[in-house]
C-alpha cells in the first residue's frame, strides 16, 4: 500500500505538441502538462539483441496521487523524473479502485 511518505520523487508528464517555428512551419516538442510527487519502482531490466546490437530496456511502475488530468494520458506521452532528468515512455495508467493513487507503467531504453 502506498502512502504519502512514499512519494519522494518529482515527475512531469509530457505531451508531444506541434509548435510554430516562426517561419510558417511547425516543429514537435515535448511540453510538460502537469507535475506530481511519485514513488518509482523498477520492475525488471533486460537486454535484447536488436539489429546486431545489444539493446537494454528497463520497466518501471511509477505511483502518483490520482488527479483528473491522468485520465487524458495516453501511450504516446512521456514521463520525466525532474531530479535525475530521466525520461520514460508511458505504456499504461491504472488507477486503484478508490482513485486515490494511480500506477503508471513505463519503459526506457536506457539501463
């Protein structure tokens, strides 16, 4: 069971948006949508061979307090640990039964 004292990290949830480049075109940038306090737990880490190279992956569960903005989060968003500046690809957001906390399943290509 997660408690408020377990939420020791500060994370930002990032959404990819199209931004004007000032010359009539646009570029895509990751823009922070909101911040939350979080508990981070590494589930597993592994290595696979991809295109003849060794590729490391890491799966994490990041627990945050439930807030209504989490309902809009999709698998195309990213999560950034503000303290370490590490970024993770979000795979799923699962609220608990009382919507007090939510678990965010994330992956990273870095070990």
